């Protein structure tokens, strides 16, 4: 135990860079960075993970960072490592919030556009259906050991992009970020597509009924029917959505790999 503390003490500069890389991901992650998790618990978790990485990765253990005792250079390295972790956390947020985007579209189709729930993670109002889909997604994420894949992914970054060698190339980061935005939006549209289709079908039926029975009040009858139809379709879609979250997670980790390549310069 004393040897471990001594190694971390004499190489505190490397450990701090490693700690900042892990912290950038953890604090910006929708999985580990929730607002209801105590700050000290997250800091302790980052320190433990960074310490384990330092002791188990030969490329990190004993690494010497050449900054020529220049404080400004070291501060820039710290900021770079922190941004590296935050970018990875941003990619995770982008795909996890697919559930909220799809939920907002579904609520608009079902007539719940003005109904929101409070999300303790972001301190913002989120759509009710989106909150339900997000809970299901997070349950599947942990059941499928997604949190362990995140730790493994961060472990692999130490080999792919060693500490102090992160490169931010806008010509590579820009196209990757745009592609990830498009992929996330398309996945959200796919999740909401059954509800959108049922809503359009209901609107077409109401239009025909209005032609056949002009005296019918389409608003008073149509809204309850759309809500009931939306609930039935949503109940039928949820089992498929549970299976589809696997594709979302695979796309998410593929996007993280693409971001690795962009950050390698």
C-alpha cells in the first residue's frame, strides 16, 4: 500500500492528467454524472479508477511528461485531457438523450406536448414519454453491462491515445460530430416512427369521417381516440424498443471509436 501511494506521489503530474481524463468523462456522462450522486462520491470514483489505470497500464506507469517545468504548458495539458474526457461524455449524452428526443416527438403526436416531468440529472423539464423511455434505456444499459464497457473503453484510450498526446484536429472532429448528430436524430425518429405512423393514420381516418359525418366534433372525439391509440401502440412498441436499445448502444460505441480516430489527429 505504501509503495502504491509513493508511486502516485512521485508521479503526481501523470496521475493528475489521468484523473482529469477520467473526470471529464464521468462528470459529463449521463450514467455516472447524475446530479443526485454526491460530488465526493464521483471524485472518489474518478480517483480510484485513475489509480487502477495508472498501476495496471505499462504505458502510464512510470510515464514521464516532458513539459520542461513550465506551469503554463502543464496547465494546457490538463485542459486538453479534461476536454478529451468531456468530448467522450458528450458523445454518450448525445445517444442517451435519443430517448428524450423520441419521447418529445411521441408526446406531440399523442397530445401530451405541454406535459413534462422534472429530470434530476439535468434539472430540466423533460417529456413524460421520454422519461419513461430513458428509464428503460438505462435499465437495459446496466443489465447489458454497458457501464463496464465504458470503463473498458476508457482503459483502451490509454493505449490508443496516451496521456499528453491528445490532438484536436477541427478538420477531423467537425465531420465526425455532424455524422453523430445525424445518426442520433435518425435513431430517435426510428423509435418514434410507429407512433408517428399511427397518428397520421388516425388523422386520415378523422378526415374521412368529417367528410361522411360533417356534424361530428372532431376535436372532442379525436383527441381521446389519439391518446388511447397512442397508448396501445406505445405498449406494443416498448418490447421492440428494449431490443432496439442494443442497436443504439452499438451505434454509440461505434461513434466513440470514430471520435477516437479524430482525436488521434
